[in-house]
């Protein structure tokens, strides 16, 4: 789930790390802050499940299906990032949140259909994977030969993963 919604974030982080006007520390901290904010928004939104009848919660699986279908229709899951003139941790976090609509759309229904301990575990996993993502982005920036194949095939796989997650939410609950 994290990988499917953050392929674009990997390239965004790589682009920010390659910007010599940004400190790597600010990019990493801003990425953590942005992912943390997306997680918090999704947990809060999942509380809606407390007031919905259980039969309707599975319908939230339509959100990642719609996102995946839209990406297939558009032919790409990547978006061009425009970095604000003033850089820093908050700017990087804001960029991550701005590009994180798909994260919220996928995480919310998954969290809504998960017990509390699983949601907390997702948070820990997301924190670890965010570090891995920052490391991978750093490696992409320092090993440009790896970037071309990842940029070529990654966006093609993401829509199918999102649709699979949506089907899991719809029929797995």
C-alpha cells in the first residue's frame, strides 16, 4: 500500500535531493513530516467508519479503484513537482502533502477496515518505509543509471496495485 501510493513520492524525493539549494537533512525531515501528516489525516478520516454501517465501509474500496483507473486512463501516476522559492523542512512537507491525495484516498478505507493495533502497526511500517524511500531516492540521485528503468516501469505498475487494494477492501471485509 505504501509503495503503490508513494512511487511518485520516491521521484519527488529524488528530485528534491538533487536540488543543490536544499539540504538533504531538510528533505528527509520534510518527507517524514509530510508522510506523517498524510497518515494522521487518513487515521482521522477513517473514524468516519465509526458512524457508518459496516456494510458501507467496504464501499470505501472504490476510492483506490477509482484512483488506479484514473491513472490508467491518464497513462501515468507521476506528477510534476514545483518547488517553492523558499526551501526547508516545512516546504518539503507541504509538497509531500500536496501530492498525497492518493495516499489519503487509499489509506483511509484500509484504516477504516482495520483494528486499532493494525493502524498503529501501519504507522510504524510507514515510518520505516519512509526512511527506506529516502535512502532509495538518495541512491537514485547518486546512481543515475538506475533512474531510467524505475521511471519507465514503476508508474505502469502502480494503477494495478491500487485497483488490487481497492478490490481487497471491497471483497476482503
